[in-house]
């Protein structure tokens, strides 16, 4: 039962059952009391009409008050225990009364006071008649011919209450029966309505990492599930791209690491094949050291990318950072490499610009951009770094005089481990630009590139600028 109520079908059934039950019960109660009010009001109107008749039948003749019995003697008021009663009291004496009320000791208005009209001196009671039947009594106190008069008119409510009881019994049996029928129908409706969801769930469960290319059919789906199917298919597209990217990374990493491992192993095998002079051992160890350093750089870059992909650059940890400081730190770290290659680094800053970010990560991004510009530059070339702002954005550009990038390679230079045929002979892991792009995008920025083969490239980093005080 708990499992059923936790399901959408169960909750849908429960809500329909509760809402319909409340509506039916409330409607039944309202109808009952509305009918009761109509019945009671109609009786009150009849009693009021009778009271007006009694008032009209009283008159003075020869100085005495008389009551014209002949006008009502044929009515139910003259039959004992008929359920129609009247009594007229003048000067505290019973002047006229129905046969059942001749006894002056019987109080026809001994029941509960229902209402009182102060203006017309009319009171209405729910009481018991001479036959112990429920009656509706109207009493009016007035002065006629200078004499105090009290008149009573009453009608039995037995038939009316019997009809109301039958109506109540009808509701007592019909409402639960209707609720049960609606409950059964609601279960069928819920099952029928949610059957597309069952199929949708079945289709989803059939998709695994082995068949990520499969998609949920959207044609013929209900309007609610069509949007969900499209969103799920879009998620599958992203997952498929992510899985493919991971496969490429593993494949590329294996390929990149296979070569230095082979170099280390071959150097070890050759060196250990026979005894050699000390100098040859030193050369072999130096090659192994350089190769392992290259491997270490690849592993370090891959770990950094993994941390960046996992969201290690958290916006909550950002703080105001001066771009020129990050750029200066990157230049200081690359200066030795630039001097070895004869590349001149120039930096110009229009004004101090601050951004909200992670100083170490931004320095890492600038360092990768600068190393890339130095590594693939020509002899005696240059790298110009320019920091400015435009349209509320901080703009930092790296312009080099390298060999440039072909149009075919421009769309892939930020792919992990991508290296063009012209650059494969040079040192590098093919991860620098990917790391820089990931860091900049984590700071809500973007990287743009322009390049002309044989002339050089310009990489432009755009970051949100902190508002100036």
C-alpha cells in the first residue's frame, strides 16, 4: 500500500479520491441544508398567512370581541391532532383554540426559539405538538381594539422531516457508492493516462553506456512527455559527446605517454646491454630524466584538467584579482624559456584592471598562453601582451610572430592533445590551450583567436571586469 501511494498513480488516485469525496460530501450537506431551509421557509410563509387570516377574523361586535369560526371550521385546524393548531389568548384567557389545545395548561410554544422579529413581535419556535409530533409554531403579540392579544399558529413538521430523512438516507448511501465508483474510475484513468510514462521509463532503462546513440522517440508522444523526451535526448547527446571526449582523452593520453615510455625503456635496454663508460651512463640518465619530466608534465596537465572539469574553480572562492599581476607572474616564469629561444616579451597596460577570480588559476591560464606563444614562435621573434578594457570587459591579448595556424586547424586548437603536423616535433603536451580555455570559461570569460599562416597569431582573452569604485 505504501509503495502504491508513493507512485504517481497512487498519488493521483489519492488526490482524486480526496477531492471528489470532499466535493460530494460538501455538496450533499449543502443540498440537505438548503432543502431543509426551503421546507422550513415555506412552512413559515404558510404560518404567516394563517396568522394574517386569524387577525382578519377578529372583530368587535356590540362592544365585544368576536371570532368568526365559520370561516375556518371546515379546515384542518378544527380536527383534533390533525397537525394544524391555533390558539388565541385575550387578556390572558384562551379566547379560541383548536380542539387539541382547549386545555389551557398545554404550552404550544414550549420548544426552542428559532427566530424573533422585534418589529412585528413575531416569534417562531420548534416545538412538540399534542401528539408528540414535531411542529413549527408562530406566535404574534399585538394589541387590537385596545386589548392585548396573543395568537399562535402551528403546523406539523412530521412529513417534512420524514422527507428530509429520506433525502439524508439517500445521500448516506449514494455518496459513498459514488465515491467508490469514482475511485475505481480514477485508478483506471490514472493507469491509462500514465501508460505513456511506463513506456518512456522502459525506453530509458534500455539505454546503457553501450548504446548511448539510441534516442527516445518523440513523434506521437503526449505534449507533456514530448518536451521531456527532447530534453532527455539532448542530455544523451551531451553524455555521448562527453563519453567520446573521455575516450579520446584516454586514447590520446595513451598515445602521448607510449612514446616517452618507449624512449625510457629503450635507453635503459641499450645502456644495460653492456658495460659503458660513466659519461654514457650520464647521457642515458639525462635522456631518461628529460623524458620523464615530459611525462610528468602530461600527467600534471591531465590532473589539472580533471580538477577543472570537476568544478574546482568555485565562484564562491573568487576574490578581486589584478590582471597585470597575473600577467607579470606568468612572464617571470617564462622568461628563461623566452631567452633560450631568443623571443622578446613586451607588455603594455593601459590601466590597472581588476576581475573577480582565482589568482593562481588565472596565472596558470596566462602562463599556458605565453608558453604556447614562445614555443611556436620564430627565432628572434616577439610576444606582445596588451591589457585594456572595452564595454565593461577586461581584455588581455597575446600577439606572437610565430608560424601561425592554418584554417583547417583553427577549429581544433583547443581540443585536448591536439597538435598540428607542423608542431609535433616541438616540445609540448597539447593540453596548454585546453587548460587555458577551461579556466577562462570557468571565470565566465571567452577566448578568441585570429591567425595568419607565416605571420603569427593573436589570442584574446575576455573576462568580466569588476565595477570601478
